[in-house]
C-alpha cells in the first residue's frame, strides 16, 4: 500500500522511476534499514540492491525483492537501457554519487518519501511510543535529581538503561550539561560533577524509530522563574497546534511569549522538529518553515533560554497531531535538584 | 600550518577558495567539530560560520575566526562579489546544497582535506590511541568470555564503561552477535542469551577520534579452526603493510590466504579502512581501491568468515603505518567462551 502511494505520487510528479539511497527512506519503504550502501529502485516492479554484508538480513526483512549491489557502475548499466523517462532522486544525494550515477539519466530531485514520512501510521506511532517509553523509564531509573556523580556518569547510566531495554544506539549524542555549561545548547557531557541547573537531552531508538526529550532540573528561584517562562511558552504552543496551522506560526507564538518576558534574544534555536526514523525530520517548527501541520505528524516542542556562561534551561516534549496536539511524553516538567 | 598546507594544495589544484561543510573536515581544520550546520570558507583569510547554537563553543575551540551563520542565501550573497575564481567543494555535498549555494560559482569537487586526513599527525595518533584505550579497558572490565546475560546486556555494559571513561557516543552501532546470528556481519545486538561463537565489534570516541576493534570468542574445534585461518590471514597482511604498498594488494593477499583454506566465498567484505575523525575514512583496503599506503595512516585489518545461518567469526585490529605496520590494539586475539 505504501509503495502504491509512492508510485501514485511519482506519476503526479512525472517520474518514471525513483532512486532511493537514504537508509531511513529505504527503511520506510521496505521495512529493512541497510547498514551499508544500498539502492532501492522504485518502478512498477521495485527492487532493492544490498551488499553481501546486509544480504541475509535484507532478504528476511525487506518487503521488496533483493538483489546484490555490486557497484554504481553496474547498476547504471543495468538500468540505462530500460529507464528512459524522468528519474526521481533525493535531495540528500551527494554530488559524487550524482556524477557517478545520474549523468545518463534525466533526473529530478524530489521529496516524495520525506513528505510521506511526515504523517505517521499507527505502527510508526507505536514504535515512537516505544522509543519514548525506553527513554522515560531510563530517566526514572537513573533519577537525575538525586544523582551524585559527574555528567559523564549520569549520561552513562541513562544510556546503559536504554541499551539494556533494546535501544541499539542513541539517536543523537546525549546531552548532560550542568552549571554554567547548561548555556551550551549542544554541550557534550564532561567529567565535571553535576551542578545546578542541569539540562538533560536524550532519546532512544525502538525498531529504528527515535525519541527526543529534554528536562531541566533546577534549584533556585531564578531558575524556577526561567523554567516557568518556558513552560508557559510550551503550553501556548501545544494549545495552538492542530492540523492546518502553519509550523512557522507555532514558532512565532513561542518566541512571542519568551520575548514578552524579556528573554527573546536568548532563545537561540527553533521551536521544534519532526521525529520518526530520523531524530530531526520534516516538518521544521521554525521561523523559516513553509510547512503546515498535518494529522499524524509527531513533533517536538522545545523552548529554551540560554544566558551565556551562566545558566541555560530547556524543556522538550513530543506531541502527536490529531484533531489537537496529544502529548506523548509523560515525565513531570519541573523537578528540583536534590543531590547535595 | 595545517591551513597553509591546505592553501598550498588549493593553489596546485587551481582553487581560489574552498567551501567546507563536513563536520569532520571542519574539525580537522579548525579544531572545533560543529553540532549544527556550519560552513568553513578557506581563502587567505579563512572564516568559519556557525549557528548561534554552537557559537559559544566555536569561539573557544576554533583556530579560525567565527561569524554567525544565518543562511546559505546570505552567505552566497556575501561571497559572490569577492570570490571570482574556482571554488573547491566537497564530494559529500548534497545536490540540495549544491543548488542552493553553488549555482553562481565555478565549482570543482575535490578531496584535498580527506587526502590530508589520511596521514595522521602525532596529536591525532595520540587521540586514536586514547580511543583504543577506552575501548580495550571497557572490554577487559566487561569480560565477555565470562559474561552471562543477553547480547543487549553485554553491549550495554561495554558502552557504559566507555561512556564513563568519556566517550561521548559510540562511533558506530556496537555489534554483539552470538550463535547463528554471528554470521550477520552487521548484526544489531538482541535480547537473546549469549551463545557461541560470539562476535563483538565496538569502538569509542576520544577527542572526536574513533577506535574500531573486533574480537570473536569461541568454544569448539570448528570455531578454533576458522579463527586460526583469520589470524593467519591477518598476520600475512600486517607483515606486508608498509609505505608504498597498494591497498588493494593487502586485500588481495588476505583474500588469497582465506581462499587457500577453501573459505574464499565466505569473506564477504573488504579487508580494512582508515580510522580517524570518521570510523570509516580513506584509504580503503579493498579490491577496488586505487590508493597506496603511506606513513602515518591508521587502518583496520579485519578478515572475517561467515557461514550463513551457522557461524561467523571476525578479528579486527588497528595498525599505524610507520616503516612497517605497528599494531595499536593490544587485546589477545584468541579467547574461549567460559560462561556456562
């Protein structure tokens, strides 16, 4: 059914074939996520080309027939005679691959699969919920507000719990940043002992699907005041989210709330992003986004305030868009540091 | 000095400027590895453009002046007037970025930085050794041959030890595959209890540099026989490695040894790859490689034999090329499963 939908979209875009290289796109279409170079060619008779490395797994998991991928050159030769019409290629294709593969074809960059991926199916939502559960259970078990140790040790503990629960890799580098380091939105953890405030931004993988959550653990009045602003801004966004709303409008409202409190210049990233097979995918909830929210999208809402060299706080939850926003994450948003 | 070397290579290639987007290449040149979209422009006066998200860290770590990256469009405008000559771009640039950024420039794809990255400096070798130490210490501590638990649990333990020691993320998905699953060269770990044989392929990060090691833990005669073949093949390769040798020749010799024993068709991947800021980088030790080995390269030597659905074994060590190959990894290559 998924493939028929893609073929229908290809027809509408005047594409005879679609060349798919991005592992997440291949996973979306075939059910198999390659670990090495693979090419999926979608026509009326889709074919997946995988290396020997992946062959055993590909044959078990892919809903599309699998052949061995030997080289771009051989693949090109194989299809040059048969594919005469427009070939769809991905925006993420590298110029190297483009030169090696596409010179003899009429190619059109497109985002058919990325756009279909925006609205999640029931089974995709189940997987995302699975990834949220692993991440949240791990957080509760690690109990950061009581944790006495270093940033590295807390990150290790969080990841250990997720790994044991079946999350095969972190979808992004776990952030554990405390004290003045909390003002670095993408800080790696360090060997420094935990201080206040403490930002934790982490996620798990479940069946190739990601989760992405942030909690800030606070101690004093100033931190509580800033966290309240973020919770206000997040609440406004979540109230607003529904199908048909412009993604940029959500960002605008969140930014507006933070500006009202006088912290506008310290909110230095966008409001959120889609989450699925990739931890950052369409749509983008940013000022520049031209996307509209749709039913079935799963997005983060993550306002943050960063006072350079002093303190930073962020709160990030994941919501599913139904008739309104349904919050998928369950952890309390406010908790106090209690380790000293 | 590094930048002067790059500028010299640019001159030789007729390039007036070099646009660098790949985080590992930016890390190599500036000392700062971006966590969000960044552009490094190398001319006589190099400039790094980073987002607000990374600004605080970039300013501390980059040896090149940093300005704020607002959009590709603004960047293009800024440089259109000044850069009239050939612009070098990376092979890994996506066609989307190419269209957005490069249409008004005369661009030439090149691999200047990737080629310089092949031969490691003293400080790079120190970092790689650091990444090896973290991975090996973790292995010794987890003691896989005595471990009684699931594949997931062993992977969790290995990663926990590395994380605590400061490895901020695994450079690739840790492989723990046992019993018949060992024949999948890129298997994710599973909740299955450890069986024999057991393949573990893991690595750590230290100061952005990676390690990559594989050990197979065996029990019976058949497994010991296959492991001996791999150790033979690996030894031959390591004996052979020195500056000036073709990378493809090393692959050829390893393949020859395995073929002699009648297992040629079961060695289904290449012999090795460079390791540094990326876990897979140039040179490739494969049949198709056109590269020659040089002093300062750090490569893996990793023969494997995979009997589908039955057993798989692989041994992978890292060597530094000096006048001969110097083995950087220290763990014993043969150990017996002893958990039952």
